[in-house]
């Protein structure tokens, strides 16, 4: 069993599953003498790779019963042929069978809605165009949930749940043809339907969504080379100005009417406006964000290396005063972290993949920080 405790002097600690896999991380610099000295570490947890061609995890989420879910796809990395879902039952990761709908099948996001009620979204293909893929876990197995018909095809990249309401975001149309438009679907407890959005002037896509309640949700993405954000306040979605350039790929709610969004940079919503959060400078892209509290957050992604085509996991940590880069898990080969989540016990988990000499393999890590 995994033991986890939270104390006043320790943000989150745990008994390592494989102590030999734990590696020291860079300690953020301490600028004031009264501040505690913090040391972080990762544990690489055994995960499942069902396919010889390639396996990847693209999202992770924590359920209210203490379980964790990770989803992605397996088969050729550029076009996975089968969906992939793994469940942490408190002791180990277990592969759960998932249905497939077409020639390409991948799950890009996962969100628990309640006990024995989990949603995952992604894309499939009929050989001509991408189609939205929605699946639901009912405690016994996964099944396909019918998505509304969308002219020109569509793909889904993010999902969030608040009670009986579930939001899924992505884009309709084709990026290659310049017809891509931001898309939000809503599950009202009975069926999925597309939401009405203020139309951005040009191609757009939504990559991440978070929901505090059925009447309080955010969706983020990109319109061309600029970040895009929509806020739902119970009646309609409205577009909120976002500074800077680049795309937003994921977001997380922060206690106290706040939110964080990551992608080309890190932005913070303070209840009134979006502003630059002061991320540590490092070339790369942040794919996931997990907020432990208003004063503790983790952002994960990948950055290029000097070796052409290889990447290393990129991790930034917020300690209440600023962001600092900490080393990733340091697994052999090229690696990337695609998503992060806070478990019920306060530990932070991240998933992604690493490329070995023979194939792409799943990667699941758990981080801890001890402050003295």
C-alpha cells in the first residue's frame, strides 16, 4: 500500500513505490533567510504498455474516491489505432478495456464526475475526417457516448465535470483547410449538445477546460497565434481578453476565484483579468497544470534538447512567491510530460511518454516536496 501524509512542515510526502527510481530534483533558490529549504523528488511508477509500436498517456485526473485515471492511445504515435485507459487502485496501475470507433482512436483528456462515473474524450476517424470521441466509465466498464453530428468533423482535447454537467472542448472543421473553429459540447445528464460561442475572427481551437460548478467554467486555447479564453457564468459563454501570444493548452482552477493556464507561457486569472504569472524562462511548451492550493502549483511539459528531435520533461513549480524550474524524472531517452493532477492525498502526479530505442512507452511519475 502507498502511505501519504501531510504535515505543516511538509507540503506532500509519500512512501516511494520504487525508491531506487527516485531522483533528486533541483531545489528552488531561497531568497530570504526565514524561508524553508525545499527538496523535491520524483518516483517513476510501473505503468502498462500494451502495444509494440508505441504507447502514450496524454492526460491524468484524480477521482473523489482516491483513484487516479490516465488515458491516451497506443499504436503508431502520430496516429494511434486504439484508445488507452489505466486506473490506479491505490496499489498499482491496472489496464481497463476501452472501445474504439474508427481507424484512429485516442483519448486526449479525462475527468471524473462522481463515484464510478468518469468521462474521457478525444478523436477518432472514419478515414476521411476526424470525429469526436466520447467514452464513459460506469464502475464496471467503458462505453461509447454518442456525440452530436458536426459538419466537417471535429476533435475533442479537454473535458471537465461539475456534478451532472460535463463540458468537452475542441474544434470543428479542419486545421489544414483553415476551417477550424472552437467547439464546446455540454452534457446535461441526458445528451450532448454544442454550445453557442462568440465566433472568433479566424481559425481557432480550444485545448483545456475547467469547471468549478455547472455555472462556473473556463475554456482556453488559441486563435491563430494568440491565446483564447471563454468564461461561462451560468447563462452564456463570453470571450475574455488574454495578453501575449502563443497558445494555451491546459488550465486549472485555483481556490479563491482564481485560475491558471499554461502553454507557451503561464497566465493567472485573479478574478478580474488574465495576467502573466511570471514563469521561469525556459524554451519549451507546458502541457499540463495542477494547483495544490493558492500558493502551490506545478506545470509540466517538454523542452527540446541539443540532440535533434529529442525532448526532456519540463517542470516548473510555484511556491507562493514565484515559479522555479525543477528537474524532471530523468528517465532514459527522450521524454515528455503531457498532464498533471493533484491526488486526494495531496501528492502530484504527471503522465506522458518516453521514447526508448525500440518504441514509445508510457510514463507515470509522482512528485513530492519536503520543506525543512
